[in-house]
C-alpha cells in the first residue's frame, strides 16, 4: 500500500470509529438522564485567521530549536520509523519501566512547545486528543484499558515539544472519579467551580489525593479540548476574566482525559493553585502523571 493510501485509510477509519462511538454515546440513557447531552455547551475550536498560517515561532518555538523530543520526532517522521506516522502527528514510545507498563506519546509534526501555544486552541490545529484516543487502541500502540490521555504543564514537563501521554488510568484514580460522579460538572460553564478529590501516585509520597476540576463530556470528536480548557479558565478567573488572561495561565495547567464507566469521558484539569473550599488542605497539581500508569 502506498503511503498516501495508508494515510487516507487511517483517516477514514478514525472518522468511522469515532462516529460510531459518539453515536452510541448519544443514545445512552445514562448520559441523557444526566443531562450531559441536553446541556452540553460544545466549545469548538475557535476560528482565527491570524492562526491559520501555523504556530507563531515566537510563542511556540522555532523549527531550528534543539529540543530533543522535537528533533527525534522529526527524524522518525521523515524516515517513517515512528510507531505511528501521520502527516499531522506521530506516536512514539513513552517512559520505560522494568515492570513493562505500556505507554506512548502522541507528538505533533508542527513545532509546538506545549500547552501554552495559543495556536492549538484555534480551528487550524488538528484534533490531537481524538488522534491520541484512536491510536491508543491501534496496533502496535495499544494501551491497556481504561485508556487515559494527559498533558503536563510547562513547569512539569521534560520536553518543550507538545506531547500527549497515552497510558492506562490508575485504578484508584478511575474508581475515585466514578465514585464522585455527582461532583463533576456537566457543562463547560460549571466546570470552573467543580472540585473532586482524586488519588494518584507520587514517586516521593506514594498514593495521595489532589484536587481537580472535572467535567463529564460525551465525546470530543468535534471538540477542541484545549479551547474548552481556555474557555473554562476565563470563568475561573472571575470578574474581569478575558481570553488573553486565560491564555497567560494555560502554561500552568494539566489536562487529562479518562473514560467514564457510565459512558462519555471525564475531562480533568488542575494546577498548583487550585483549592477546594471544603477541603483547604488538599492541593492541586500541574502534572498528569499521578493519574496515569507510567511509572512503578
């Protein structure tokens, strides 16, 4: 099969699978009963003619930068040696473990330093989250269920090239989210005020809880989760909050996607400044690592 045919085939399969999955969610009585679909405020990618040309090198990094992940991803993309190779992104191996935890990362082929790059909130950016969700179940990059996706803040990441982690959700994290389903928001407008305590893993402290903002969402086949996050941050800033101010604090955010047992997904966000008024001693976090099985 020619490379072009393979790419077209993958794109068609991606569209078909996500359409079937989303259609199935739309018909579930659980989601309809919870008001998820009826009250969903779809935050699609925000159109901007100024962003259509691609990421701004001053904000998102230059193609000549020496970041090792950027260079490695470009190399395997150019010679078609990545585990998955697509014109818009590649999939590479993630953190290694002696216990053989299976995890991967999806890396854009555009030069994007990280979550702070505003271009990823625009309509020109590919749906990287949808792609990560698709390739996490496509050989050879199959992640054990339940599949979690996550991105770290600028301060918590090891590389300055955008990458979405693809790994199994930790059981304690998954169970905590399901047990506190009633505390999660059902609309983007209410996401900012939600607070959920979720246990995760700390290499220094073991299993400990952090506080998160959690949104239940039916699917993200047609949604830009980065744009949704920024929209939520405008509300979280309170009176005087603007998109520009929200964009300035995107760099401090972690964003995580975990499948919901009752259908749909938990869209999980936190940063170190997040606090729960009902549990002031519980702190937020700027990394997705605690909720994903990437380390022993």
